[in-house]
C-alpha cells in the first residue's frame, strides 16, 4: 500500500539522575562526596533511505521512544548513556512539527498543515536530522563540593527528553513525471522503459499509486521516471484521485504529458491535453517553469495513425517538443528517451524546499533564528535553552544572567540582522520575552 502522509509521536530519552553518595572505606576518614552523574538520554534522528518508497511502516507503529539514561552511582561512576534511535524514511520526505494549539490560533492558521511548522526536507540518501534531543543527565553531589560546602547533600535530577508530534509527508522524487488521463498508456510506457511491472488494465484508474522506474541508456546517466496516477478534469479541486497524487509532480524535473490518439474526435484530444495543462497549473502555477514534453500515444492503431497527421500541426503550434509513440509496440520510444536524457543534463537538480538555515555557531552549539510572524522570533540553541529552562525569568538576578549570556553570543547582533525591533517578542525554550 502506498502511504504518503502520516502523523507520528516521538519521545527522546530522559537523562538519568545524579546521586548523593559519600566515599566510605575502612581506615579512610572523611572520604568526601563521590556521587556520579546520570547518563544522557538517547536522542532521535530521522534519516532518508532511497530503498524505501512509502510511509506504510508508520501505520503499524506511530509512537517512537529512545532509551533513557541510567542513574549515576557511588565512586564517581556515571550512569550509562541511553541509546539513540534512528527512524528511516523514504528520500523526499518532508518533516513538519505540530505547533501548540494556542500558538496555531495565535498565528491565524486554518489549513491542514497550518498547525505544523516546517522542519526539514530529507531529499538525499542517508541525509539525517536530529529531531528530538535526549535529556541531559543530572550532576551527582561530587560536582557541588567546594571549600565552603565540602559534603554537599545535593544532586540534580535528569532533564526530560524532547517530546514532539510530527507530520511526515512524502513527495516522490523523479526526473521525469508521466502525466495523463487514465488509460493514456503511462503504465505501459513505464513497463517498456524500465524493469518495473506496473499494473495494466483496460479500465479507469488502474494505477492507484505513483510507480517509479529507472531507465538505462548505454554510456549515459540513468534517470528515474514516475507514473503519476490518472488525472481527470477537476482533479485540482478534489475530483477523482484529487490532489492526493498531483503533489508528486512538484518533485519531477520534467513533465511528460501523454495523450491517447486512439480517439474518434480531434477536438476531444485537444480538449484532453488542455485539461491536463490547466489542472497542473491550477494546482501550482510554478510548475510552468519545468520542462514540458507532449507525447501522442497509440500510433499502432488505425485511428491513432490517422490522428497523428491531423494533430501534428496543433502540437507544433504549442511551441513544445512533441513525440508520437506506441507504448505497446515500442515505436519511437528510444528517440523519446534519448531526448529526455539530453534535456535532463541541462536541467538543474530539484531545489531543496525551505531548509532551515543555521546562521551562527557557538562552540559546538548551533544557533538558528526563525521568524514565526511579524513580531515574533524563535531562537534555538541547546545551551541557551537549558539555561533559560532552569531560570526564573521574572527574577531580576536571572534576567541579568540571561542578558550577559545574550551579549556573550552576540544574540542582539544576530537578531538585528533579521529585523527585530524594540517591543518584539523573542521565544526561547518555550518562554517569551519582550526585546528591549
């Protein structure tokens, strides 16, 4: 079953607790504190895998947890770190994080994905993102010993691991997308040019999910071809299979529009091609910037051969490259595929969709700035988030300490580059402060 949208819940491991312990050995007086630290909780990563082609596995398991860190022990022994969890998804998967309901309402979102914030677009094999960081292990009492308190009875609890609800959306990655009405011959062509065995039948909507195949040409780079399930008039508004699969053509570098020439009316063929163009553009106007090719199929039939001569002048008037083929018999397929291969060498790779940009780095900690709305900025930095999470931002002493930290990492300079003004809100670790 082809699944391209799914909701999953993830929970990174909690950090282990630090402990209170004192060294007790015979003949050794005043051994002192030796409570060890708790181990860090395991983090959760999401990794793209080109060997996967559906999100079906997530329908059976929607909850994912990494291992908790173990508590420390005496003798200054730290607890074991929790194991990380790697979740594998098909290449071309976009990740969205569900926003708090109140925040979604605040920003005025109402679309299906409006309550989800874009996180990342995993479009390359083995590309990986840290999606939920494990909690830091608590410090044992040995860390709190100093000259004024040589026997501290104090230890930290481990931090909670990050917990998120994610929306995963898969868009098929292909070089050439086959677009056409049901029974135009797309599946037959895909089976002819690749080693796939798509379902073929003389009835509408034989193909109910995108099919991928790879075409090989000697001494040239192979390319992938996707059979997009049949589009009908009104698909961009939800008719037929609706926009369920129209979205997959967004990731294709080239669109091949197939029309069935085995028709009794020339006007009917023209009308079908026009509908295909309109439905694609109604769905996304930016698709007009892709390379378009017209392909008239079924010239092996008497009616198809007759229509080939009649429709050729119309195809020429569209100022688009066009071919006449027989997907069943194989006529002119080699020429069509060679043309696609030559054009793909001139077409740039599919651009990455809005990947979050990391702006600055402090030691090993990355700092990223996200402008959520006109007067609201979100800052992400694990060191900064840990400090603010543990601080009472209403206490003057805490605010002075946080202010010194801002100056240390030059946060003001970074935010000014993003256009922050006095009175705007800054969100860090779920806490919001007025910038002044």
